[in-house]
C-alpha cells in the first residue's frame, strides 16, 4: 500500500445513504456523507448533507480544516463535479476555481485521481464500509441535525479513538503526531462569495 508523510495528503469523497427520519415517517431521503480522511494518521471528519453543491462542499472543507486545526498540503479527489470540471486540450485536469481559491487560501492544492482508478483512493473508500457497518446499522435519527450529532459523537468517541486495522496505531494519538505537520490556518479567515453566471 502507498503511505503518505504526515500532513502531506487528505482524501475527499461523497457516499450516498438512504434514510427515513423519525420526524418524517414514510419519506425516504437520499443524503450524501462528505468525508475527509488524513492519509497519514487516518483521522476522519465527515458530515451528512442534503446536496453535493459547491456551497456545501466549500462549507464542509472550511469546517473540516477548523476541526483538524490546519490543512494538509494536498487533497486527493475522485472526479466529483464540484472539484474536477474537466480536462483541457492537453489532458491537464481543470479544477473548480472557487474550490481552488479556498485551497490556495489555506496553502493546499487539489489533486485528482485518474479516471476509473478508485484504488488510488482506498484510504477513503474502505472507511465507508466501516461507517455503514459500525455507525449506520441499527440506529434511528430524528432529522438531519440529529444524524450529524450522532455521527460526530461516533467519530470522536469510537472511530478516531480506535486502533486502526492498517496502521496498528490509535488514530487520535497518530493524529496528534501528524498535527504539527499540517499547514496552520491563515490569519485572515476565508471569505467565500459564490458567483453564478447565467446564460
């Protein structure tokens, strides 16, 4: 397997979940779990969202960086549309300018997986199975806020304090060693203004 140096890389993705909230019996909703996992320590942050739009993606990045109190130097993305918008004539990947602006502000750069090569993002693909089996099963949720509160509690009391099966290290302890290698927050907070062009 490919291991990354401390503070070097995080992997980012969405996974789809279906849920029937207790506040809305009989209504099945599709939600998206946005997740960032630090490649070195396997520390995980995530949030269930109603959409995968750009505003949601930017907010999740900002909140994840706040939770880890820094940012890795690069973020690895699948071909998610809010991150990768295409390729130029020479085959160079083109990224969403709003996302690039946020990452530049934090001192990080985006990196895209090669198409149809999900194995290059295994550190984030495998944890979704762990989330489904260890967190999702046999739980009920009143609403989206309750779901995210339960997920955050699970993340901070079960997922990150556990001994990781691959690294054989306690994730939180490993993260504490990785944290000094993260890029510190800029002195000025990021101000996101979304521009929508209509044709």
